[in-house]
C-alpha cells in the first residue's frame, strides 16, 4: 500500500489525521491479485516531550478480485481495521 496522511494539529499534543491509500493485494491460488484503495482516520496523543505517542485509528479498504477459473465471479474484500499502538513523532 502507498498513501498519504494529512495531519491537522501536527505540532500539538493531540494530532488528528485523515488519509487515502491505494495498493495491490495478492490472494491465494483461487483468487486473482487485484488493485484496491481506501481511507484512514486516526489520532495521536503525545505522551512525552521526546516524541513518544499513543496512536489510535481505523482503516477501510475496498478491493474487488476475480475468482480464478469462474467467468464473471468476483469477491469483494472490504475490511475495517482498527489500530492501537505506540509511535514516535518527529
């Protein structure tokens, strides 16, 4: 995946970000590889002056892949992924 995030409050203790991304997904032998896209929404909370931050976010992606060997059959793959972690702001 390749994307870009827009940070609204990058210099403050609380930073909200919104982004978009696109990527290539490779499935098993039953489903062809496919292009996908999506969006991300999240925020960082600064924990220390040196840059340690708590990160929380949600990511949605949309991919439609064709089923191998079945004419006209496709599978929608559209997960909603939640993120919780530690980050380093610089």
